[in-house]
């Protein structure tokens, strides 16, 4: 091939224009970057589905099976020794009366023992008083009225009763029922909201619950009578157990 023929074919690729080659390479790199970005966007959409957060509440009621009350003896005497001796005698009678009416020894606990001076307006000591108090927990609630009456009759005017409260000893079954109701309530709310938005619930993503602290029902000692012919009426009523749940559901895309 002559020199003129080689010149007429133009420059070879090996000896091509550097600017043109650089432009081609940049275009190729740009296409690769766009493709990778598209893949990452697709992954992001797939890993972050739409969700909905709702709250649900479930409440059930139960009957208290435990009664708790503070009962004790107050005695006064010219001497501290005399006040203690009288208090000891009456406390023994009180405990015996409680045990005869269904209170177990393990359900009795001393919650207070105090001795103090009695003085007149001039500050002169006139005698001494002793207060001895028991905290009683009865799991036989039906016997509470009779037990309190028997204790009062055994002690007489020195009896002291500081109210009564009721509680539920085992709340496991009630909590289970309340949780079920709370979850049903949350699912219903999620379904309604999703339907209104033109989609539907797919699966549960996250759930947390909070149980209410059941406060004992407390009744004061007003109107307590030591000479009642029938047992002091004890009404336990009912108590509510409440569970609140926060639930996250995934939605159909």
C-alpha cells in the first residue's frame, strides 16, 4: 500500500483523537453509575415498606380475692409497765380471735409498736399509752367481716382498725384477656385506617405493651361498731385490669 493510500484512510484507533476517547470513557462510566444508583434505589424501596402505628386498649374486670387491713390495740395506764401488760393481754386475745376466724399465722405481721407519755396542759406526765398494730392479709375474704368482729369483741374499747383494702392476688389470667382485647382493638383501628387510605394491613412489625398498676380498693374504718350482732359487712366489688399496646403494622405497597 502506498503512502498516499494510507493517508486517505485517516488516523487509526490506536492513534485516535484523545479527547474523543475520553468522552467515550466518561459516557460509559456515567451509564454504570446510573445503573448502580437504580439498583440501590430499588433496594431501598424494598427494605422500607410503608407502615402504620396504632394504639389499642383492653380492659377486663375481676373480683378481689385478698383483704388487707391494720388492726390493733390501744391501752393506757398510769405506768408504762401497766400499759404494756394490759396491751399484751389484749393483743393475745385479738390474735386468738383472728386465728379462730380463718386468719393464718403467716398472714399476721406487726406493723407498729409505740409507747408514749400522756401529759396535761402543764406538761406534767399523767400516764403512758401503748399502741400495738398488726397488718393482716386475708386470702379468705368471705371471713374478713367475722374476723374483724371477733377481734373487736375480744379487745373491747381499745380496738383500733385503720381501714381495709382489697386486691387480686393472681392477675395472670386477667392480664392475658386484657392483652388479647388490646391487640384486637389495635388491629381493628389499623384495618380501618388502612382501608380509608386505599391499602390493607400485611403483617405485624412491632408491638409493646404497658400494664396498668392495679390500685387496691380502700375503705375507711368510719362507722365501725364493736357490738354488731351480725358480721361486719364486707363488699369486695370489682377491679379493672387494663393493658395498653402500641403496634406497628406493615402495609401493602
